[in-house]
């Protein structure tokens, strides 16, 4: 699919790649709309907003407790204040249980269930003596940006690097409504977590495991479940090689200025692609005013709106 010159003029190939962008490579047209033009639905997804607010609160509590040495009750109170600031005036859709009250309750319940004083996973202590309560990385790739010719960056942010039974592990939280059957298996091939593990290894950290802590926010209860994922080195190496193939693919597509459509599962996954109206129109430009512009940057805690 070729786009009009006016659309191409507005497009910017991202300089930073992450697991979210890699998922979009299944449909280069979606990659173009979402990550080159920055198109996003006007209303931010409740799943993104609630998950972001929860993660922001968890990070704040951990920094208060482990870095600032605050008592847990004060660490929680300040973390909740920062959660409130993140939530802002966002209005939850009536059909969702992930409202301000329930997600607030999930934040407090999380630290009741995983009390930092007794949690069997404690933060990894870095070489400088500080706990790794947040892991942010930006690693140059051996593939150059198609326009600037600078190395593309693979980046991301995980919630914590911890120690489990003497071994380093990525710790990440996922909010949901419920836990389907064999919930843990959903993450056994999740590139996001294999990528976090690979990135930690690039910094010399002894990590080959990821602990995903699920928080199901329901109408009358909060439930917790863990998935412990062990990634052998061959799987991490395979992920890296295939990640480079995907990155090179979108670079080549950009250079050709011809973006193939998926015509498959990418159109219907996750309750349907938000770009469907664009793809089913002979003049996609007419739909542009119905979208907001949010430039995705994996190193930002929130999407940048313009």
C-alpha cells in the first residue's frame, strides 16, 4: 500500500524500537499509522491508562521504601498520591471495573500481598550499591535508521530486577480483569519479557528469568497470580536474531515506501485494530481528524501528545 505525499510528509520513522513496535511489524500499515504518523484513538484505552497508573504507583512505593527507606505505610501513602496525579481527570468507561477506586484498591492490595518487608523477591543490588527498583534501558542495534543513518535503539522499562532463589530475575506487573485457564503460558513466548532479559544481560546482569505478577481487578475483589518464566540462553539468542530480522524488515519497507497490509489476525486481535476505518477506505486521509496524535516513546512514562 502506498500513501499520498501529504501523509508521507507527516510521517517520522521512529528512532527507538521496543516490544510494542515489534508487534506491529505483523502489519506494516498499522506500524506506519501508529508509530510513524502517531495516530491514536481520541479516547485513551482504559487498559493502558489503568495499567500505567498502577505501574506508576508501584514504582513510587518501591522507590520510597527501598531507596528513601520510608516506612511502608508512608511509602504507600506517597505512592498513592503519585498514582492520583497520574490518573488525573481520566473518566473510566461505564463498562469497566478498572476505575479509580478499584485500581487504587489494587495498589494497596498488591503491597499487602507482596509486602516489601517479607517479599521473597527482593531487589537486585547494583554495583553502585543501590537496589534495582526500576530497569530502563536503551541499547544501540546493528541496524541504522533509514533517514538519519544513526543506529536504531532498542529500549524498554521493566518494573524491577529482583533476586529469586539466588538468581536474578525481571519482575513485571500486569493488570487484567481475570485469569484465564493456563494464564502463565500466555507469557512463555512473550517477546517483551525475553527482550527485558536480553537487555539485562547486555549490562552484565545475571538474569535469565522473569516473574510476572498478575493483578485481576474485579468488581468486588482483587486477585493475584504469578508466572515464573525461565528463558534458556538459546531462546534469548533466537529472540535477538529474529528481533533484528523484524527491525530490518520495517526499515526496508520504509525505504520502499510501500507498506503491505496484513489481511489476517492483526486486523481482529485485541478487540479489533483501531485503524480499520483507514484501511477500509479508498481515501484514508479523510479519517485523520478523528484520531489524536501521540508520539510513542518507550522511554517516556506516558505517551507524548501533540
